[in-house]
C-alpha cells in the first residue's frame, strides 16, 4: 500500500466518522415524543391530546431536515390537519419531482418506455395514517414515535427506507375525535367507567362512519385526504391503522377474506397479500405472536379508507390491532379459547394463524409495538421493490385504459335534461373529487338518435381509474354466500350495493360505441348551470319542487326574513309548468338572483298571486332526538339538516321529558334500536348523567306532542319504537324473519312513490331506497274469523294510515344482494303517514338520509318538515 493510498483511505475514514458523528448529533438534537410529552408513547394510563401532538410534530419538523410538515386543511370544528413528508434530505429537496413521477405513472400520461425509466429513477410513495377511529386510541399516539424513529434512526433498514421511499404520514385523521376521547378517558380515569366510550359521536357528524365517507367526501376531513391521495400524490401503498382485532389475538393483517370485487385489478389483490406476507414473516422473526389473517374484512365494498385505493390501482392496507385503551388487561392463559375469530384454531395448525398468542399481560404499549412492526414491514418492502411498485401502478392503469376499448363502456354521459340538475352536478363533483377525469361539452352533439345539449358531462371509460368509475356508476352484484352449507348468510363487510346514479336520482347514459363531441376538461369543480331569474316577481319567485336546491334556497330566504309558499298543484306560468309542491318566495334580505346563480336554479318571476291553492310555510323549527347512546344516524340527520339550512335543536332524553315540545314544528327520531331509545345506558356502563333513555316519561311526552297536533318522524329501527309505544295500527313485516329466509344487507331496493301525495311532491315515481337490514310495514286489518269460521259483522273503521312509498312488486333488487325480498317486503308500505290525535306520525321503513348518499329520497324528509311548518 503506497503512502498516497494510505492518505486517501485515512481521509475517507475521517469523512465517514465525521458523517456518523453529524448523524448522531442530529439525532440527539431532534426531540423524541417522550421529551415533549413527558412519557413514553404507549405507557399505561397515558395519552397525548391533539395540542401536544401538534406541538411535538412542529418541533420534530423544525429540528429535522428529514421531515417536512404541511397543513392540508381544517376539520369540521376548525382544528388544523397535517401530513408529514419523511425521507432523506436529498429526497425532500426534490418533492415536486417525486410527486410528478408518481402522478405521471398513476395517470398513465407517459409511454411505456418512459414509464420504465421513471420507475427506476422515482421513489416509492407510501401513505400511512393513524387516529381515524378515535376510540381506537393507540394509532393516533403511535404515529409520533413512527415519525421520530423514521427520521432519526441510523439502522441500515431505516437509511434504505429514507433513500427509496417518500413516506407521507398522516398523524391524526380525526383531531376533533382524538380530543373528545382523550378528554373522556382522563376525566374517568380511576372510576368504573375508565374504559367506557364517550356518550357522543367522536366525529361531529359521522362518528365511526368517518371511514364510510371515502367516495362521497361530504366532510372536510375526508376530502382533505382524498385530494392528496387521488389528485396530487397517488401513493402506491395506502396503509390505514385501526384497532378491532379479534379477541385473544394481537393484530389482524392481510390477506383478507372473500369476496373480492371483480372490478379491482388482480395485481392489487396479489399486492395486498404480499404486504400481509411481509408483516407475518416479520412478526414471526421478532417473536411477536398473535397475527391473524383472512378475518372478516373483505375487498368488495368501495367506500373505506383502505378500499377506495383498490379502485385506483393502489395497495390498500388495513391492520386491526388489539388493546385500544391505555388501561392494562390480563388474559388468563388457562382460559385460552380453542378457536378465535369464529372457527380459527389456536393450536397453530391454521395457515392464517400460525403463531397464536397464548395470553398473559396486555398493555397499551403492545399495540404501539405491533403497529410499528407492521409499518416497518410495509416500508421495508416498498423500499426493496420501489421500482416494481411504481411500474405496477402504471401497468394497472394502462390495462384499465385498454379494457375500455375491448369491454367498454366508451363513455358515460350525464345530460342536461335531469330531474334534479343540482344533484346531477353533485354526482359529477363526487367523481371529480375521487380523481375521475371528466369533460364538459362545449357544443350540442348527437349520439345515435339522441341529442345532447352543450353543458352535458362526458366521462370517458378509457382512463386509469376506470375500476373506480365503473364501480360507482354500475349496479353491484354481490355474490350469494353462506357461513356454511345450510347455514345463515355470510354478512358482507359494510354494504353490498351503493350505485350512485340510483341513489342520487341522476340519469346517466352508458355509451358503448365511440362518438364525436367538442369538449373541455373540467379542472377542479363542476359548476351548476347558470341559474337565472325569468320575469318580474311582483308577487314572488318560483323554484321547482324537483330540485333539492330549492329547499336550501327557500330556507335561506326564510332565514333572511322573507316569506314562502308551497303550491298544492301544478303551477303554469307562461310556457313553463312547475310541479305541485314548488316554492314561491318573496321579500327578505337574501338575493334570489344570487341564490339562482349559487345553486343553478331556474327561477320564474310571478307578477300576480296564482289562482291555485297555496300553503304558506315558515322556516321549520326541528327538534332532533339525540340519545346518550352515540348514534351515527343522528349525526347524519343533523348534517343534512345543517346542509339544508333548517333551524334545529338537539333534544336529549331529559329535554324530551321536560321541555315544551310544542315549540317545534316537527320532531325526528333517527334510526335506533327501540330498547336503546327507551332505556339507554345502564349505570354499569356509564356515569349517572348519561344513563337511561326516553323512558315512560319521555314516551308520554312524545305521545302528547303528537296528539296535540305535532308531527313526529321516525327512521327505520326507530319506527318500531313508535309503533309499539303509541299502539299504532301497523306491524313490522320483517319481524322474526330468519336470516336464512330474508336478508338484505345494505342494498338498493326499488320503491314506488305516490307522487300525488303532498309528502312526495317533487319525487320521481320510482326510486332506490337504502335498505340496511331495514323493514317494511303491514297495516292492521279487522279480523272476521271466529273459531275457524267467517263472521258477518260490520266493518270497523279503517286505520288512519296513508301510504306514500311502497316497495316494488317485482325486481326489487336494484344493486347489492337480497334474499326473500318478494316474500317479505314486495308491495308493502315503505313510508306511511299515520293520524294520531290531532297530529301525525310519519314512519320510514328505511333511512332516507343514509350517510348523506340517497339524495333521491331527501325530499320525503323535507316535505314532512314543511308540513309541520304550514300556516
């Protein structure tokens, strides 16, 4: 070795040592979560609230040049939401480059040759999140440690991950909920209710359904994330952390259970299993037993945080980790069950549960460790196969484009001739939010014999996210599945059918063959057609009953001091004819012209009072029942009331029992089990303040309210409470049915509407209703039988029941899965109005506002509320 060579080697060693010292010094200067929180993440009885987490993440980003923190929006209650970009210093200096590569590959906007080059030069993009379901406390805490370790660790593996992966970390998906649950736990620590859940929803409107809003994107929290995933960064892997592992297991991992949706590219399914295999192997090698796969969670439903990615050619990952609370537990090994998660044995003989957990002490920190280990397995795999993941998302997108040529459709067209143009544009915007590319016609055009006007929307099938487009636009055919031969049906994970045009009442034409049209790309948001005011409104201005937008416009005018009427019959004004139930407004400080422009309403000025029947209405004042048993259907109802500008008070059990209910034009009881409405929580479950339900006292108060002229609406399960407690002449036609004979799990059912009834004004005559293990009604009839014979006696008075909606007589299933529907619900009432004293009870056998999706049935609610506000 020459002296020159020795000199070079010495200099090189000095540089290496210097860089090592610099790295160690940087790590020492970067605060750990424990430095800021004062406890280790996952310690027993310890939780960080959102202010603490926000503070820590800011300090981490400020101290490390491997972390960038970005605000992406705010929550319903105004808290800021953040994502962290974690990678090497060099990678973070070129974030726009990696984002551009990811977008080009996901959107298939490059040639195959360039895609191969970009896949080699690009970086894998992996999304990891925590804190969505706030009562699952560990993942919202774990992400702080994940960020710190990924940014500071100098292990070979972490360096490799930082070099090859841009990790986008969403530390807390639901900041509002995290604070609600952390505050509840702290207040109840040391009491019998330490591990209870809050008696309110942990998302202001959705609660647990914040993982059911991922194609509608009704909430800011959902859309803040959606725009990153499907319109900006296009990660190849999307990893949702959750906590609902089967009893006596530690974590539920992929692969998932059958069925898989055939619209999903099979490479996605294989990719999910590949990640699961990496997790399983890592748990085994690190002596962490209890990882179970093939457990309940399927790949059919579209609408969750890890399922929507499938339809965007992304690897969606869900893990469900045990131990949701900071309070320790003990599992007696002597009581280890022979099977878990149904029939999975705990003796190590099942390929999906090869390393069972045998029990013992369980701590909050265990959950943190399992989540971190699963995340490292995922990121390590992405780092090793980064070029493969980048090229695969391109290949799947390219395959989707080719399939449109061979299988169709060529396009979907949403024309301007719609029952409710407002909802047609809302559908377009739902698709745009999810990354679908949409064109708008700039000139009239013709397809076959049908003419379409300028302003129609064209959605071409040949695009990378074709699986997502098809799945939202086409009917679902959920496979018939049973738990075992001759056994009950195998309940789908969440829903079986959700087709959006059906739910929203929008006409969409599916076009098989190519056609010519002059178009422009819809960039960010579709706008409602230019609303205008036609004629002078000396008497008032008319809105059509057909549009949901007419309701929000009318309510805004009433709030601004104006007046409003509803027409009792068709209104003819010049060449225009408006249907019965349309709105005539006047006065107030709100501008009719501005509202027309905002909502795309065609407004007709009326010079003189029409010579037809009019009902004057005021702004309805609504009382919405809110049980201390947190109820998502209440939250969704409240959301719809707020969206449409109704005046509303929340009424808890004590309010129902003691308040002056006569101040309300209508009361609503959202869907809830009758026993839960009546009895609520017991003092074994909840502090005294939050126990009990409406009880006898509240039931009597409701009865008195209706008898004195009030209107009471009850949705789905709550209708049984009202029927039973008020002694109404109705029965639940599905009561007692065996699930082997009758089963409709979250599907769309064809329903006929009596459009001449005032409660159905503005409705189409046939709609889909959201049937989620719902019901149908039968109207009581007089019996004339005695001891086997027929008695010739006078007819008793017929029950005072009006039928507004009836399930179809045949072909009931529009989308999803149904068994026994013709026997149990065909031709039976789905919505009724029952006279009760001087008032009325309006019962829905289904949920007309379910998750803010079935816009086609909203008007059934609105008309009922306005009936209560009639003067």
